[in-house]
């Protein structure tokens, strides 16, 4: 089996999102522990860290904020489409050699604090 945790680039810190960032960072720790335990039961565990994805949560930031602060920080210069995250999750599930973490962030991978 496979367990995919939905993380976030915010786990590395993001202004104004202390509770969200802390919850996603905690998820990383839980997933890392489970990865080391579940493999002995034939279960792979992975975490996907989506970047700014075109969802109602991100759109709630406002178009001006997205244009001014989000898009200039991405290599693709656009929001990630939800289907791209779904495709990445399918890849993680179907490829038995994949475990660990995948950053699907449009090139906006924050440096660890």
C-alpha cells in the first residue's frame, strides 16, 4: 500500500501562516516516522508539498497579491493547476521506487529556515 500526505511549501515558513505552517511541519515529522515504520508492513509513505495552487484558498489572497507577491517568485510564472498535483500524486502511487517527499511548487521552493 501507499500513504500520501498532503503537505505544503508553507511548512518551511510563510508570513502570516504560523498555524498552517506549524501543522504542515508537524505532518512532515509524523510522515518521516511513519515512513520508517510502515515499510516493514509493505506500506510506502510519501509527502507531496504543493506550491501555490489555483484553488479557492489561494484565490482568497486576491488577484493583486497573487500578481505582486506569488507569481514573481515562481519559475513558471503561474499558479499550479489542481490536475498537476493530482498527476504528481498518481505518479507517487504508481511508481514503487518513489518514497519520501516531492515538492510540486512551480519552482518556488523556499529555503529551510
